[in-house]
């Protein structure tokens, strides 16, 4: 007698049953439990405490490293050896300073250096190497008088030049004249001839911008005048500053009226004040 179809036991293949079990397990809330092949049960890890990459959802915020503060800008470079009072006398617009520093108040030997200030934010720099120089026989004074044989201490403008010989290429007003002549001997018996071949007038007790030969004395004749930078004759001067002829030519070639040059002159102690 045939068996009714509805009573025939349904025999599903083993693989299909396993797939159903996996599907049912995947729909549950808990983790899947299986074996590791040795009979021991294992549990799938659903979530871990390992942080994701920075910026990923759920990753802990990374602390920001504070940037170090920018260092303050360096102060402008100053001319060495000058004190606050001397520096204050240098005009704000001056961009060239010929600094003549005496060895002592009573010495007639000095050192000269030309400084330039192209950028006020950067400050002063030495444009030429130091030169040996002479000043007056008896040294320096803060109050110069005619015949005291001392060079005046101070900061003075430089506005005119001249001489007996044709100048090197220079931007300075230059008075070429045979009247720039001198004869005789210096304090040590050295010949003075040629000392005024090239000169630059120092604007002490004179009208700026005029020829060095101009004899106008705004402070009075008793306060002296005719204080120049001129060619060195190998000994002390009566009040001027002197450097060698080649240095004199070099100075004339680099000084520029547009840079409002000045001379800063005096003994080291006086200039440091």
C-alpha cells in the first residue's frame, strides 16, 4: 500500500542544514559560538577597544601640540663704542657715519671706521675696515677754542669737499682750487706739503654746504674753524682728522650726500657717554 506523500519524511542535505543554522545565528543579538577544531568553544569579537585612525568615528580626540611662540625680532645693530648720548646726536636720517675714536683724551692717534645704515630695522654695519688716523696734537676737547691744539668732540655733518687735485669719482660737491696748499713742517718735522690735496670739511663752526675754504665762523672766530678730514702727513694735526691718501680717495668715493653722512669724533671715553 503506498504511503501518503504528506507523511514522507523530509530529508534535507547536511550542507543546507548547516547554512540555515548559520543564517539563524547571524540574526541573533549575541556573538557566534563555534569551535576551533579542537572542541574548545570560541567567540567572535564584535567590538574591540583598539582605537581607529585619527579622525575616524569613535576614535579618541588627539591632543594638539601647541606651536612655540615666534622669537622676537633682533634689535637693530648699533655702532660699537658709542654711548646713549652720542648715539642720540646722530640724525635719524643719517645712513653713513665716519667714526673716529681717539686712544685717550690726550692722544693724537685714532682709529677710523665708516659705518652704513641701509635698513633702519637692521641697523649699522661696518662698510670699510678700520683705518689708522691722526687727530690734534693735544688730543680732544668738548669745547674747542682757536689754538688749543685739540680736536672737537661731537657729531658733525659732512656736506662739502675740495682739494688741490682732481678728485676720484665722488658724489660730493668738490671745490678744485690751487688755494688748497700748505707748506712747512708738522710737529715732528714732517713735511706738510700735499696734506690738502683732498679734504672733506667737518661742519664744526662753519656754514654747511659751502666750500671748505669758506671762513665764516657762526660761533665766532675764537671758537676756531677749518676742521677738516685731510691727507695724513705722518704726524699730529692742529685740530683736524687725517688719514692716508689712498684712504682719503676711498672715503671720497663712497660718501654720498643723499645718505646724509656725519662724522662721529672724539676719544673713546667721551664717545661712550
